[in-house]
C-alpha cells in the first residue's frame, strides 16, 4: 500500500518522502502529526524514525498516528528543539520541512554531526529559501537535487543536500532559484514566477514608501535573475 493511500500526505510531504533513502534511519524535525515518518514506516521503507517537535501538542498527535498505524516499534517521538535531543546514530536522513529557511540554518549550524558525508538533508523552507541556499553553499553542503511542487495554492521547493566540505560560490540567480533555474517543469516555472512576483511586490512597496535606493537595489536583482 502506498504512502498516499495510508496517510494524507500532500504534494509537499510526498516530495520530501521521495528523497528519503531505503533502509535508512530518519529524523523528522518539526514533525507535527508525524505523517511523513509514519507513512514511510508503514510502507517498510525505513529502519527507524525519530519524530521531533519542540511542542508537546504535535507530539501527542504524532503518538496517535504512530499507534493507529502500528509502527510504534519503528517510530518514536522526542521533545526536541531541532536535533538537540537526537543522537547521530539515530538519524542518517534528516527532514526539515514546514519551517523558515533561517530556522533551518540555525538548526544545521548548531548540529555539527550533520557535517558528515553519510548524512542526507531533505529541506523544505517555507520562507527565506535563498538564505538557506547561500548558507549551504558557504558551509560545504551540496544541493544534489531540487524540485518544486504545488500544494494547495502555494508553490514550494524541496532540496536534497549532502555535505562534501566544498565551499561553492552562489550566484544571485542560484540564491533565488537554486537548481530550479533551468528546470522546465510546470511546477518549477510556477516557483520562479512566484519569486519574481514577490520581488515585484517588494519593489513596489519600497517605491510607495519613498525608499528609492532600496527599490533600485532589488530592481537590479530582479533584472539580474531574469536576464
């Protein structure tokens, strides 16, 4: 039975699930209802999972789903700020989805055992994706794959990353679009259009408030990434 048949994974979480390796040990940071680890465990794709959240309410929801699908021997819940309460041997694939890019950066920055070639990071930033891409490239992480998806009325990017210790230059276009820059899929086109639309709104707002130098700065960025 597929994950989609078992649990209500939206396109965003389904895309994250597709990047998880077979027979891995998983950590799902900010797990909420634990749909992702429970679905993967029920499908038999993973050896174990730690469903983490900083709040007790979501963890209670997670426990309900873990018991409902009979995967309590595979998935456990942990009250944790990021990966602070997760040990390295519990997590080789790490999903951070549904949180801001800046928060993802903070979690990676303080979790030194992620700087290891054996780990895979699956990252889905809700905001500040460019900040996250810059951080990854400046700190030796390679974005191996990146895909866009539409879920509801919103468009998201999901990045699959691994540490290799190589610090890379990050162009302005890569900062804003990542590997979706040359992706011809409809979802990637929609993602790029969304980014440009956000820039346009920012530029217009700055102009209306009289902040002309800032408007010109972001106008130059828009010109650069759409050239």
